[in-house]
């Protein structure tokens, strides 16, 4: 089945990846990521995936305000442990766009292009996610407040019915519609709402 149509309207980002250019795919090193890429990675679309997506691209743009963001040139720092809540999901989305990986990531070529150990957990900086440039040490700390875009009350009612074992197809269909409608409002209608995603430079 196709993705919801609003995915095409969600913010996208183009980054410059020196490793991609070095290896010739793509030859210019420029890669454009879209929300549907994050959904393919996570296997689903939800306010957490949407929030991680917005935080990552807004933090990258804050770190490279006058040029194209560089993939593989920033650490991803997560405030909590990898096993805590939705931290792992958010880290996966951030790693997709930034190239940052844990100890098992790409080790580089002759001391260049390494992506391993750029993803850190338990950083304890008081926000969901942060990116830090490897060259300058500049850090963009991202705060996410999805409660500013609340769910439709009907969604909770439908969810309760589905979880209780409802066999009414309408409950399932309507729940999914309302769930994705909230994601749409986060990514499209209110992506630039002050306070939804706030970037703090340190």
C-alpha cells in the first residue's frame, strides 16, 4: 500500500556525504532524505519518529546555517540510555540522516570517513537529542514537545476499542487515520510551531 500523501509535504533535507562522493555513489556526494526514509527504517510512522525527524534536520541546519550539512561530521548524543523508552527509535532516525553510528558502525578508510562511535547514549544534557560538530564542537540541543499538537480525543477511544479486541473494521481504519492525522499535523501543519521543536545552541 502507498504511504499517506502527506509524507510528500513533510520537510526534507539534502546533505553532503564525503564518503559517498569518495566511493562514487552518488558521485557528487549529495543525498536527499525524506520522511518516508525514516518510516522505512523504523517500520512505522508515529509522533516519536516524526519528532526525531524534525529534531535531526533542524539541528543539522542550525549547525550548518550557511552551507549544506555534512553527513558523518557530527556526533549524535542521546540524553537517555539506549534501552530507555523511545530513545533507540529516535537515535536510529538521527543516525540515518547524520551517518552517526555506535561501535559497530563503519570504521573508515585509512583513517578517514569513520562513522563508528559517533552515536552516544546517556549523555545527560537535559533534552531528547543533540548533535555536535566534530570539527568545531558546536552543539545543537533539540527539545521536542509533541503535547503542543494533541491527538484527537476520538483516536484514544478507537485505540481502546482496538486494544480490547474490537472486530469492527471501522475501529481499526479510523484509529489509523486519526493516528496519521496527528503525525501530519506535527510534520506539515505545525512543523514550525514555536516550541514544538526548539533548538538550543551550546
